[in-house]
């Protein structure tokens, strides 16, 4: 009876160690997949922010945006752009419609919506959309205009 106990004990210990190693491997693999997803989501968010910054740098007045829109409530102002030496892209739209409550936006106020993407070739691995409600205001006569984001109420 005692001769077989060593074998059974060894096999049980080997089973427990194998189960522990397998669970550790599975947990590590899942954590790596989750962190990869979070990294791609963060990269696409930065791409969307780059689109908003690109639009602000253009310093386009509200009146000019209205002319460009040709009567449409929404139009693409910046076609899909690739950020050099990356796999990040953004596309920027301007919208004249609808505040948070669904009503019309006041004159000189508009929305800028930037879609940030991370991907390879035509395959999109992550997508993030940022929007900002903006207004064209004159800062000083000599310095031109400034685009100012309008603070959102919670």
C-alpha cells in the first residue's frame, strides 16, 4: 500500500503544478491582449486629437465654413490624412446642427468632429471620435481670429 503512495502523490503534485502554470499562461496572454487593445484605443484617440488641432491651425472663419458647406448641415473639411511615419489617420467634419439638447446651434457656433483611426492598409484596428463645439471670435484686429472651444456643461 505504501509503495503506490509515492507515485500517486507525485502525479497529484504534477497535476497541480501543470494547472497552475496553465492558468498563469492564460492570464498573461489575456493581459497582453487587453493592453494591446488599450494601446490601439489610445493611439486612435491621439489621432482624433491631431485632427482637431489640424483644423484649429487652419483658422477658418465661420463665414468661410458656411460658404464651403454649400448649404449642407455637415461636410468633410479635412479628408483622411495619415500622420507621417505612423499607422494613424484622421478625418475631420464640420457640423452646424444640433447642440446637446438637439436644438440648433447659435450663429458663429459649429461642431468639429474628428475620427481618429489606427490601422494597417485599409484594415481599421481602432477608431475614436472626438468632437468640439467651437466659435469664431476676433481676438485683436492685428492678429486675426481665434477658434475657441466652448466649454461643455456636465
